[in-house]
């Protein structure tokens, strides 16, 4: 099996069939690769210093009053 873009190029059913057809060693390696891919690098919050959590995006900053225009 070619490493790389399995999820992007294949529908879910084909992905499942491909994984089932792997040997136990191949599955273990595949799992390690997936886990490593998701654990690498900074999170989007860490990359963007100006990141504001969704829950706070529309909050009024301290010291300001909220006003609406009509």
C-alpha cells in the first residue's frame, strides 16, 4: 500500500477494507503514523497569537460599553 493520502483519495468503505486487509504489523505502523500526524506541531491557537475563542468573539472588552446602531 502506498503511504500518504489514503483518506483524501478513498471513500470510507474502501479505507476500512484497506485497513482490514493489512497485517497486524502494518496496522500498528499505520496507527502510529496517524497518531504522530495528529500530535505534531502547534495547535491553531498556538500558531495565532491573536486567536480569540469562539465563546469570547462577541464579548465586549472590559472598559467598553456595547452599543448598537440602527
